[in-house]
C-alpha cells in the first residue's frame, strides 16, 4: 500500500488588500524553490460588516511552515501580490480545521462579492484583475533561469521593503530612505558594471588602477532601453539619472536628505511637495513596469 504523503495546510488573510477580480479565486502554480503543493488566492469575507472582500491565501505545503521556510513559501508570493495590487500585504493566520479540503475552506471563507468593474483601490496599480496578474507573474517566474530569478527576487524584495517603509507613520520623514530603496531595486535588476581586464599602474604609488568600462548608471540605462519603450523613455532615463546622482549618491556619500527630513519633511514645507511626490509616484510605477517587462523578456527559450 502506498504511503499517504503528509500535507500541511494554512490560511492567511490580508485585511487591507481588497479583492477586485472577475473570478472569486485563482489557483496559482507552486513557486520555484518552495514546498508548495497547492496555492489558491481568493476573495474572502471581511470581518467588518458590509466591508469589501479581501485577499485570502490558502497554502498546501509538503513541509511544515516555519521561520526558515516562510520567505520561500509565503513572503515571495506576498511580494508579487504587493507589486500587482499596490495594496499593503499585512497578513494574519486564520484558524482552520487541518482536515478541511480547499473546497471546504472556500465554502467557509469565500465572499459572495468579489468584483466591482471600474473600481480601483490603488493609485499605482489601477488595472483590474490583480490576482490574475499574480497568476501570470508566477508562471513567468517559473520560466526564468536561476540568475534572472535571483535578480528579480532580490529586486522585488527591495521594492517591497520600500513600500512597507512608505506605509509607516509619518512617511514624509523617511522619504530619502524609501526612494533610495526604489532606486536600488532597479539597480539590482541591471547587470553588474563591466571592468577593463587591463590594469594600468599609478606612476606615484605603483598600484594597479582597476577601472570600469560600463558603470552602474549606464547599466541601468541599458536595462531601461531593453525593457521599456515609448516617447517618454529618454525623459524617464534622464529623470532616473538625476535621482540616482542627486538623491541616492548624495545620501550614501554625504548623508544629504532630499526630503527635507531634518526640517520637518517635505509636507511641512509645501514649496517642493509637488515635485517630490511626482518623483515618488513615477519611480514606483517605473519599478513595476520594469518588473513586469523583465518577466516577459528574460524568459528562458
């Protein structure tokens, strides 16, 4: 008799991630490098009376979930949901009967209301059917080679950290920090700088001088030209280079705060508020576009 394989079942709810999709639920393929057997993301009941349905995640794993496996089995999926919904991914475990099947779970927790056409709950991800897009992201992620998978995974996690810092109280006092993380996420998607194989020697100290053929900003420009198109591309690249030099480099090398955090933050002094907020929104949207195009154009043949 064939031995029955043990399965661990878990349910999580995301109270501030509103569900707005054409279908009540989506089965997501198991993520690479995970213990997932089955993943279903569905519209669940909101605890608040009359509340909009929220995202629930049902997991069936081949191994018990613990701190060491949480990223591979849950957080990586949450990062993709954050990217596609633009809504916070605070998550809480839901008590379930471990003997319940996925159909039992859906019958107990699924919401009857799950789609409001024309309604958007996020300013950075206005497109509908976000969870269907997560489903597509996972399928695309499975087609990346290990190098590109790691690039995407690291960059998306950095992007998620930036969004989470942006959620904290008084985000205008952390503007420089989360903007640097957004810029770093794009940097992590790009190729590493190229160094010349020849090493000239300094005439004074006689040390070899290692120098770059292509620096980080050029590598990022190459990435953006590979993945993005449109009439505004040149303008977008110029804006990125400006932010890279004036915001990121100025902070890393001299501690300069571009959001006027020491003077009460940019919301305290409204003279520059508009430009700073435009830079922020454009950078968030650019990150998301680059992530999606990276998944499309870096798939292994």
